[in-house]
């Protein structure tokens, strides 16, 4: 009876934590670059139950004086009709009642790195990642990683995120853009290289080609200002969420930290990656979890009622 209470209670705790994860996903449905979380549950090790007071030496009569007799000399044997679905009425046979589950628990909060939808903004410092990769940020707690590419240039020219944390280059240094460089002259390539045009660009008028406009001047004359530290981690467990849409590196079982690798994804300028949360799916999951919680609650109430009856009513009859 007590085991049933514990099993139902662990299920309720699991659904409570899962509901918290879903609520956090819904709250971040509009967060740029947010990656949806999923609660992974696992069952406690089940118990193999047998009858109490069965003899350790099943099949032998250990309490008789003299030579021990085989169980089939005393009554039932393996072909007896009292053996139904593994149960044997013979007191010297150890039947298996079955496996008893002990409930479940949240084993891991896994991150779903599925690509989020893209939204064009036209802002020069809005960057989206297509594929694998993270931007590198210098936070007060140390180096952190993010998929949120909503950057801006502050009054001193430092490239920062929405929290005011500096964006780092491949050397681990903050990126600074000269004040006299116009935003529209900044060009960021797919690998994170930040260029500025060296000369103004003019359109050829009239165009010499009928299908498209050609350019004259030094549009290819561009200067490299910096390169974003654009990295990825081959092991999904190498980083964990910290909050504020940031990830941090964690140690493995041996105490080692995985080194980031060059990202295989591509950076798009003037675009933002939206959250990959599907709000309708999350709402359905929330309703489903609520029903599971109610089922566990009813199981606890039922077993509590039965336990109360066993103690107060059956005990009174026996006295």
C-alpha cells in the first residue's frame, strides 16, 4: 500500500517538473534564438517481488528430522494443477509474484536544437545562424554561447548583445567598429568575417548589361575588421543552459571540458532566428500533463482511503 502511494507521488512530482519545462517553453515562444526544452523521464529500478516467508531452499523440506525429502514426495509437483501463471500453492516453492514499478523521475532536461524559422529585419547587426553554431559572448560569469544574434553597436563602437555583453572575435577579444563607419557599410559573411567597404560604390548609368545593373568603383575593395568567434560543440552534453538564452560549458565524467570546434553552419546578415517552440504543441502537452497529474492525484486519494479503511475498520473488526 505504501509503495503505491510513493509510486503515484513520484509520478505527480515528475508531471509538475514537466509542466514547469513546458511553461518555460511557452514563455520563450517569442525569444530570439531560443531552443525548446524537453523533459526526459526514466523509471526507477523495478523490484522483483516474491511471497514473504518462503523458504530459501525452495523445493526441499528443511525442517524435517532425518533425510530431507523432495517436494514431490510431500504433495504437489511441477505438473500440479495448482500452478497457474507461475503461482504454486506448495509452501516449499518460491513463486514469483511479478515486477513492481516504483515510479519515475526526470532524468534530463534535453535541448532541441532544431532550426528555428528565420525573420528578415534588414538591420546590419542582426545575425541568424542556419545549421550548427553559436556566437561567443563575454558575460560577467565568463565566456558564454548563444544563438541570439540580435546585436547592436553601442556609443563607443563595441558590438554587444541585448544585455550589453560584448561579442567576441576568434582571438577572444571584444569587437569594436570605428565610429565613423556607417552601419550600411558593414558586411558580414557566412563564416562571421566582418568587412567594411573601402570606397563608395556607384551604379553604372546607363547599365551596359540589359539584365542587371553593374557596379563601378571599388566594391571589392573591403577591409577586414574582425571575425566572429563562430563555434559549435560536437557533443550535445558539452554545454548546458544558464538562462538569458546563454549556454555554458560543463565538465564530463572525467572532469574535462570539450573544446569548441569551428562551426559548420552559416551566418545570415540582416536576419534573426526565431524560437523553435511550437506553441500549439506545447499547449497540447500542457493539457496532457495536467490530466496525468490528476490521475496520479486520484491514485493517491484512493490508496489513502483504502489504507484508512484497513487501519480503522478492519482493525476494529479484528478487535
